[in-house]
C-alpha cells in the first residue's frame, strides 16, 4: 500500500486563504449593507423632517384649529385629516425626537401648502397662531360697535348693546370661535379699569360728581375734534361753560338726539337747533343724560386733566382745527373769519 502524501505546507496555506477571504468579504459586505441601511434611514429621516409635505386641498394654505386641551395624538390626527402632514405616526416620532411633544400649543394655525414636518412642528411649538383683530374706532356708538362685532365672522354667539360710553375704543385681538359677548365684556372691563385710573388722578375741582359724568363730557369732546392736541383745550371750554352755567351748545349732541349717533348725511337745520330732545345742548343746561358715543383714551384723559385756560368758545379755523376765544367779541371775529373761508371754498 502506497502511503498518502501529505500536501505541502504551502498548499495548506493556499487552501486556508480563501476561507479567511470569504469571511472578510462577508464581513465587509454586511458592514456595507448596514452602512447603506443607515444612510437610507438617515436620508429618509431628513426627507421626512425637511422634505415637502402634502399639498393643500384648496388654495395655497390650510387653516387648522387645534383645540385647547387636545393631546399630541389628537393634534397629529387633526393635522393628518386636514392634509397638513402625510403620517400621524411620523409626526408623533418627530415631535418626541425634537423635544416638541410637550410644548405644542393650541390655537388656529395656517400652514402653507407642502409645508415640511419641521415647519409644522416648529410653528405649533412656538404658538405661531393666526391673529385676528377687531377695531372699535374712537367716537363710535355702542350700537355701531356691536354691529362691528356681529360682522366679524371668526366670532360666535351674539352680544347685547351695552350702555353708551361703556366701551373703550381700541384694537382688540380675538380668537376664532370666541364668544362675541365675551369680547364685548373685555372692552367694557378695559374702559372701567382706565376710567378708575384716570378718575383717581383727576385735577381737583372738576365739576363732576361721579366718573360717568366725565364720560359724558369726554364723549362730546371726542365728537368735536379729531386732533389729539386740541382735546384738552376743547375739554377746558366745555368745563368752563359748565362751571358758569352756560349751555354747552355742541352740534354732535343735536345729531345724537336725532339719529342716536348715526351720520346725519347733511348739515344741521336751523329748526333742529331747537329740537326737543334731552340731548340738545343748545336747549338744555348742563350735560345730556348719557354719553353720545364711546370716547377714547385721549378724550377721557383730556376731560379729567383739561388745559388751564379761560376759553369759552371755539369755531373751525379752516385748517382742520379750531380757533379759541375767551370773549364773545373775539369769538364773533373768529366766526366771521370762518364764514369767509366757507364762502371762498364754495366759489
């Protein structure tokens, strides 16, 4: 029997090398596959975070209302149902990873079409809500102010007409779905707070027994001039008249007695100067029974801190302001000057 020859050592090494190479190749292949998976996952994550979201169903944006007290799951479902995000599950994961999950704020949001997940979460996290404003101009009556509230379609419910002068004319921020009566109450609360503050700081010796009388006077001042720098002097004229027992003779009070503050649409007729209403200060002595409008901050402040003058009269001066005087003769000259200006404009 012929003995089997052992393969040379060199041959053994040759046989062993392919195995190690195969293991190395397998290991390298697995690492490469893992790297590809990681890269793909990273790219998918970046795309999910920064890539464009769904297109808006209508127009260039989508408005969503996230209710107060709604949890993160409800927020995700609402955004998904409104077509703002493509996946509520991805939103939940992204919110957790970004740390925004516990900082999402309720409110009304407007998201542009195809907004990224990053944009959506960032906006909700920082409370970048849609802002709505309602403006009540100075000198508007309470009835007209309620008309403004009723026409504001983001509000709900109805609001009663409050007493004249009870509202502080301002621009107020409101929320979609807010009750009109609640907004009106805010306006009234703001007026009460301001009036309390101004009344406490008022000049001594003013002819007002209680704050509401100052509001009545302020409403007249409000309707007499639109120039802020004139209001303390206009207030002084009426206060001086009140102190001397003179009739206030304010045209806006006549109009209020005729139309409750709605525009007359023409000049006051001579017969209306003697109209029998409790608001006609050409007939009555003293203040009318209620304000004739809702005065603003400047008019309320002017009445409670009027200019220190002896003026008793004023008339338009042709520049948008008024000429003031302390005597009837001087006033007559100012009136004659104004008549000449009016005649020149007519021609």
